[in-house]
């Protein structure tokens, strides 16, 4: 484990040790404290401590199954001979429709008896004879120029190695590529709370401790409102400090950003 990380178990143990007899959260069980610690990692991991993982996944029938700790997609593509990830572009028009599964008599099936009919993939077309071909689909064309149908100049744009669409209903990614892709690389935001040994950056440890205390007393009627408000303010203050530490923008990074697009023309 990296030296800049600390396990949730360590945070929970340290928190339990520091509890005093007159503490408002002194009667909380270790299980409850551990549960709130995992919830805190999950909440802060969405925007404060995003754990971006890169994973190679096999493609089958132009689909890729999402990882079990998937939260949100950063990029997907293939690795070229240059060692770089050549990304796919998102296309929300990729079809991933399904249809009801029927028996020989044409009746819809409900194999598990949950009141929801079984479904199977049905990505085929819905028209006979190919009324709409891939090359005939025009987003906008309504005028004629020199006996030809005119279209908008510059429609579309950008070059990608392929296209994709998230299919969260079936927990997978749909692909559309010109070549057979057997393996893709995805970078995604992971849910650290689902890890076997969840960890947190040491710069956000105090924010997690403040979150645990705030959640432990949030719904207790015996705790004064003033203390609840103080705990809430302390958590968001520690969260703000952790965010500033984790996302610090140095002077060197600023100079690199400024100079990156600066080019001088040769003089003759």
C-alpha cells in the first residue's frame, strides 16, 4: 500500500480510541462507525477524491461488461503502437434495444415470476428492405443545389477510432467500430468503498473523521442543535481544506500551462 494512503480500519480504530466518556458519539458501535466511514469515502470519492482506475476489458459482440466498482466513465478506447489511448467518441444513437421473450404460442414469458417479462437483445433494424441505410441518414437536408440535395457544411466533426454508448440498464458499454476490437481500455471513477481493503489519502483523513462524527449525531434527539450545526460546519471546513490540498495548483504547473500553447514563428 502506498505511504500516502491509510486504511479505513485504521481511521475507525483511531476514532474509537479518541472517544471520551462525555462524547455525544461515545455509545456508537464499531460496526456503525465503520459503516459511516465507508459512506464518507463514497460521498467524497464522487468529487473530492476521485479514484480513477484504468482497466483492459475483453469485448464480445461489440459489448463490454462494466467493472463491479464502476461509478462513472472517464474515457474508453484502444491502445495504439505509440502507447497512447485512442479514445472512442460517444454516440447516443447506438441501438441497444431489447424485446420480450416469448414462447411458441407468442406469449410473453416470466421465468422467475417477479411480474416482469423476460427480455432478450434485439439490436436488429425495425424496417424491411433497408429504407434507412447507414449512408442515407441525414440530420438536415432541405435544399437543392445543382440538382443535388444540399447539406450543412461542417456537420459533425472530430475523428475517433470508434464510438460507444453507456448501457447502464444492462451494465455494459455498447461499441461501434470499423474494425474488430477484441480488447478495450477504460478509465473510470471507481467506488473505493467496495474495495477489499478501502483506503483514503492521509490529507483527507481528518475530513473523514469529521464526517463520521457528524453522521453519528445527526439524527440523535439528545444532541443539541448547536452541536449538530457545529459538527456539520466542521466537516465541510475539513472537506474544503482536503480539497485544496489534494488539488493544489503549483507555480510550475501554471507556467507549464501558459507556455504549452506559446509558439514563436521563425524570423528570416
